[in-house]
C-alpha cells in the first residue's frame, strides 16, 4: 500500500494450511525519533535563521542606499541642483561608505541600520 506495507497470504491446497506474512519497507525511512529530532533542530535554528535573514536584509538595504545616493548626484534631473562642493562631498561619502561596507562583511545588523 502507500505506506510500503505488503500483506501476503498463502494457502496450501493439499493440506489446507494457510499462512500470512506482512512485509514492511523500513529501509531508508526515518524513525519517529529521528523525525522528532529533526523537528527540534529546526525549531532550535529558527531564531538563528531569522536573525541571519534580518542581517542580509539590512545589509542589502544599506548597499542600495549607497547606490541610490550615488545615482542621485549623477541623475540628469538633479545634477544641476548640487554645487561642485556638494557633489564632491557626496561622492566622497558614498565611496567611504562603500569601502566600509565591502571591508566589513560580518558587521552586525545594527551597524547596517
């Protein structure tokens, strides 16, 4: 059947003797103990996974912000609104932040926020 169980019965017609056997396919299957252990491990690591996802989200947001600021200085619609000193200050700041970003891949979520 769907659970990997095969029920077989045999009847010797000359003696009238019958016998039944059940064959199960337990090979390669997880025991209930193993399933419970895996579920517990998954629950244990859920908090770590959530923290890592938040860190990746913060890191990506920080990088996007750097590029957004950099693009605003280069944008044709906004170019004329910045003085040369402003452009230089923004370019220097984005360069500095990008260097920090690339040099600190293991920074905490709070550092990226």
